[in-house]
């Protein structure tokens, strides 16, 4: 090989090596500035941050069976409660998996001919109902799966009803039967299931229960 050909070959290797180094440099630069859902687009390599999950609602101070001061604000269901126990606010609620109907009054005990002293009743007919939830045993809990606030109503040492509270600013109050088997499960969608921060005295003015 003559000196001219050798010179061209060396020049080719020089530019090829330079191109490889440049490409490697740009690749590492791209990797270091890649935007990911963990670093929120900060463009800094080695500074990945996990997105923090939302804080679930938790009952801090119960105020009777239908109101609770939570870590996000006050929840008070008294506006969707009937003070007349003979006419529960949620009456004759049907379900898709049973021919039975349900009655529910969040604060005031139900007092109908077939259902007395209960928070929730399952009715087989107009004249025969059983209590499946009692106000005296109501407990606010946070569901570990849905991360929503619930009210659990044990009754008679055997039955239990669980009402999941779903914040819906467009709904006055709707009750859906999720399961007609013990433990019975319901979903309450309402603007009153949304945490709020009323001024002092608003709870009593709205008919809510005082702290117990």
C-alpha cells in the first residue's frame, strides 16, 4: 500500500472514531435529560422522584352517626336526612341483584310500621323488614382499596351495612345498592359527601349532630 492510500485510510478511521464519540455523547446527554413521569420533566439525571399518591380522607373527630371532621374538612350528611323517621330520606331503594328494597336515614332512626330504630332496613315486603344497620354502632372508616370514606353500620351482632361516601357536587343525594348480601354494600353520591370547612355554628344550624 502506498503512502497516499495509507493516508486516506487513517483519515477515514479518524473521522469514524470522532463520529462515534459524538454520537455517544449526544446519546448520554439525551438520557440525562429525558422527561419521565417520575422526575416531572426536571431534566436532571439521577434525580428521579416518585409521584406522591393522594392523601385519603380519614375521620379525625366523629360528630354522631352522620357527621365527621376529617383531615380534609367536615362531612355532614344531615341535609339528606329526614327528621321524620316514618319517612326515611332514602326509601324503597331497589337493587339489581335482589327483589328486596332498602330504607336508609343517615342521622335519624327509621320508624315505620315494619322497621323501627334502624339506620338501614332491608324490606321483603311493605310489612316485613329487618334492620341491617344501626346508628348506635356507626363507624367512619377509610376503605384501603378505594381510598374513600365509608360508614359501617353493624346490627344485631350478625348483619352489617357499609355505605361508601362519594363526593359529587352535582348530586343532592343518590343511594345505590352494590351488594344485597351480608355485609350489605351501598354507594352514596352527594355534594354533602364532599369535605367542607363551615364557620363555627354552621353544623348546628344545618341540623348536624353535636360532637359525642
